[in-house]
């Protein structure tokens, strides 16, 4: 293999813009900035909310005051 054909792989710091959390990883870039990380993302923190809980049938039944069997 040619030595000049491969990029330099090094340890870099990843910084989360939202919460400021930092951690180390390997990359060919000098620094990495991410919008959200596992420290502040709602899915990983358990603060995830579900927007829609009723389905179409449930909304129809509720709208016309019908009972489901």
C-alpha cells in the first residue's frame, strides 16, 4: 500500500452543541460538533413524548359517540 494514499486517522473530541457534553472518538477530521448526543436526546434520557395516541378509528368513534365492541 502507498503511504500517501490514506488519510490520517486520529483521536478527536466530539462536542455536543445542545448540552456541551464532550467525548473522544477516532476520525480523520480535526474536530466534530454534533447537534444532539445520547446525553441530551429525548429517546435516551427517557423524556420522549408520543404525539398521537388515538388512531383513526378511535377518533371516529369518539367524534360520533359510538362504543367500540
